[in-house]
């Protein structure tokens, strides 16, 4: 279509309908199919040649599909795997970026995608990516595009000119259960599945998934199109998605606890985020009350955490909900945590300690307590004992967290100290969950549960 069809807007007809014209009326079209290896370009190149070897030959005189390129009546279609420097002056009106989950900094894929997008932008053209599910943390082009889409959803992007279509199996799909697995595969493959009249034999795919040589993470990525996790991820995407509950709402009469992780301006690198989480005591439902992150690019220059906004959010939480406990990592926020303890400490039913009811350090000589809190949270996700509000910010921070082995056990960190991929909302969620665990140990939350229904006693 981009090489031959009327894809450019050319005004309106008498009926008010849009009219198109082909690129050839504007300039000589160049269309490219790009990948980081010649073998990968065949994913798009082979079916392209098949489609052109038919009625297109009769309708477009001068069309010549060849093994290594296609001559157009005017212009050319070509596969490319060359270096970004050789592509820079070769401007395509349209480009397919194939298998971008494999386009990484190590193989020049990031720069190659950048050059091809710039080329298309200069001509008013477009690009399309066709990746498989990426593995978070590898820094691929597909991962960057997914993060761009998340920024659009969160309202953090300056432009929303990205169409993102990702279809994956439901997170609760069980690889060991045939019915569940077939349902997940049918959802992913859609009309191409044999159960929908298509050509893909789902039972054959089940056999491949159940082959002992097939790693579960590979099966979820390649067959179920699920974005899973890096090898050192703390919590996987399917695990986290399986406990999302967007329908739950927290009422002002509910008993809740708070978790807080703060930061201050850094002299170098990207400033860590500041996050405030809430958790309903009765059912363990987590919800984000606020997250303050440094904007990207020039808008983030000299950015500092808006302390006044953060303090206001904490006061709003104490005013709007029945807060029975709050755990906060006081690092760099010692004076504010002390002020919260002085103002709200007496009313709290759950206290970190007698002298410091809110202060709960996530650093220092508390490795054993930290490891236990992290394990409680991780187990509660795996066992479905908690739910969350599905906020994209919280999800992003949870999936950014990486496991790190310590003498006391597993702790979590960013992929590296200067990484822009933040985990502060994840830390705040762990603190809120630990506070909720302690609240349940004190017998709190039961009253809230009782109000959810009626009791009829028959005598």
C-alpha cells in the first residue's frame, strides 16, 4: 500500500469523503524492510513477494518482484540490515522495523531505529514495528516503544502520535492446564487459530509448550505474546497483572495504612521518584496516592521533588481516610517523617516502634527485616493475597525492580544505581503491605469486613 496505493491525503470529494493519492505523485517512493540480520527481514520479505506475485502484476505495469529487491513503476522496495550511517541519507517514505525486540544497543538496533524514524519524519512518512514480546530490562527498541506508550497513557508524553496494538493472553493463563492454555492461545492467535477457522494448529503449539526443552518464559513470550520479565526480575508481568483489580474502590470509612518512599534532588543522574501508597486493611487492596518523578529531557533539568505537594498529599490521606498506620523510609526525609510522627503518631493504631511510630528504614543495619518484608510482599502476589488498582506507574516501578542476593536473603534494587528506571513506588507498596500485615496481627480490619454484608440469625 505504501509503495503503490493512495495512502496520502489529497483533500475531499463532493460527498465530503477523504481522497488519497500515491506517493509516486509526490516523490519517488522508497520502502524498506529492516531488521538487524538478513534472516529476520525474511519474516516480512517472503510474504511480501508472495502478495506481489498476483493481481498486483496485472494492475501495475513495470512492477518487478525480485529476490533481493522490488522494482516499482516508480521507486523501489528493499530489505536493509546495513549500518545506521549508511541509512542516514537513504530516506524511505515507509519502513517496517521487524522483530524490534532484538534491536538492542549492542547490535546497533537503537541507533538504526532512530535514523529510520528521522528519515521518515523528514518526508512526512511513517514506520511500523512488528516485534514479538520483549524481555524487560534488555533495552530493546520494542521495550522503548512500550515505555513511550506508557508515558502517553500516564499523560507524561509531549506527543501522542503512537498507535500501540499489543494482544497478549490473559495473565491467569495456566501453562499446565490444557483448557486454560488453549483459551489463551485462541485469544492471542484470533482469526488465524484453527478453532476460529484459521490455519494455526493450537494443539501443535501446546505440544511445543509442553516440551521439557521449552522454557516457560520463552513459551509465554513466543506463543502467548506475554511480556514476562528479565532473568533477575523480582516480580513478573503476568504475576502482577493477575492480581490487578480495577473495579475495587476505597471508601473514606475504610481503615487503611500508608507506605512512603521519598527522594531529593541528585547532583548527577536522574533523581529518584517519591511515592505514597495506600492499602486497605480489610482485603489488602493497594492503591497509588501519588508519585512524583523527574520529567524526561529538558523539562527535567534542575527538577526537584515538589515537597509542598508531597506534604499536602500526606495530609489529604490522613484527612480523607481512616489511617491506622503509616510506614515511611525516612532517608533524606527525616525532618518531615518526624513532623508526621509528632502530628499523627498518637492516633495511629499500628506503630513501627514505641519511639518512632512511622519511621521504617529500608537501608542500614535492618537487612533481616527488609528481606522479610520483601518476601511477604512477593509471596502475597504469587498467592493472590493482595490486589492493586492497576496504575501504570506502580506497575512500571514493580516490574523495574531487580533481585539482588545479600547475606540476609533477596533484596531489590534498580538495574544499576544511575538507572532512570525507578522502583520507589514498589518500595512504598512494600512498606504499606508490611504495615497492613502488622495491622492484621493486631486484629484491625475485621470491622470493615463485617460492614460489607448482613447477618441473619435464625432461632
